[in-house]
């Protein structure tokens, strides 16, 4: 099969509770898919089955065409993973850790040295390569975890909430690394419950709740189907009721909620090109627009409605 990750009727039952319920999903080669859902939706359970940390109650999970439930060694040979909170020996340095992990994989010393240098550069940790890990922040450990997942040059990366528990700086650092990885020859499957993170980083999204797949597709396509959105508008000069009435009659405008004389919110229904047209039409009225932006995350409407319908 061409798709590097294929999940077919996957089920995981814990004493009558179905954490994963007949899940079907395909992840295309060189795509970056966000596996999105609330806490307890079945994301980590699915990833643990994919990485052979849990056995499935039923169904199949294929990695690069090999069923991980039957042949985990070969299925995981071309896969790198970060599952839950990473921990390392605190008395080792990143170089020593990667050398140790590379040797466990049977990599040659020359190969380990080359890849250690490359992956530490990728995760921006070269200057800390000889520092004891016990001195590292959680964000630095997370970056090292991504480095160890890449040491053997896998084509598939499976990441379980890689920014979970990090401070704002750590989250930004890890997200920047993930965005850089999009440019490489990787298929990335990343679980998250953070809407902003998924919409900023991922190309596609798979929405899951109670172990069931609710939606799967490109972020752009799913966002277009969310319907109305609120747009916050700030104007340099005060606007009167005549201008507000004119704007309310523009195509796609459903409602205007005034704030102060230089600020109002538009409830708008339409695609991105319709939104651009609205901005141009407002400028033809002579308005000097300071800001024009969506409030919140566009993916949030779809996320909340689908989860509500599944309960």
C-alpha cells in the first residue's frame, strides 16, 4: 500500500470501555496530519497501538505497508516516535544519549556521529550538545526527544502532543522545529488537543472523539465548511450609522455588533476570497482600516459542533 499509515477498523477495549472504536484512517505520504480531539478521545491509545506500546483488541494498523499488530519490528523500522513525556538519563549529554540510542538500533559509529550532528542542528541544540540533560528544561528535553526520533532517518514521525506541558517559549521553539520538518521528506502524524497549534502547523486534520473518527481532510477544506465567522474591525476614524448600514448590506454580512465609534464586529459567512472582497468594499467607503481579523480559531466551530453531535 502507498500510504505510510493505514488504520483499518482499529479497536481497543478496556474491560468494556472502547477507547478506540472501529477507527479507519489513512495518512498520505509526505503529509503533516494533526490528530485532534479532546482529552480522553483515544488519541494516545491509537498512537500507542501504532508504536506497539499497546496491543489492539481488533483491526489492523499498517506502517509502510507492514501490519504493526503482527510484525512490529519491521513495521517500526522506518518510524520515529515521541510518545507522552520524554525522559532521559540526567547524567548523560545529548551527544552521549544519541550515541547510546543509535548503538541500540545497530547503527555504525560513523553513521551515529553524522546523524547526531545533523539532528542536533535540526532541533537547534548544537550549543547544548555537551551539557548534562539534568540541567535541561522540559522544552529542551522535548527537542531532544524529537532528535532521537530522527536519528535513524525515518520517513514517518509519530508525535504524541509534542508541546504538552511546555511554557510559551518552549511551545514556540518546538512548533518552529515542526514547521521546519514540513520541508523535509517526512510523513508526520501528530496528536494534539490544541486548535491553534493544529491550524498553524498541520496541512490536514483528523478529528476524533470517543474513539471514533468524526472528520478528516485538509485544514483549508474543513475550515471553509465551518460557516459563519466573526471578524474584528478597527477603523482610524469614527463611523456613523449610515456606514454601518452600508456594510450590513454587503454580501455575506449577517450581523454587525458595534463596539466604540472606531470598532465593530462583523458576523460573516463566506470563503477567504469573499472575505477579501468584503475588505475591498469597506475601503471603497473611504474607511481607513487599522485591523481586520478573525476572532478565535476558524477550526474551533467545526471542532465543537462535531464533538457536540457525537455525544
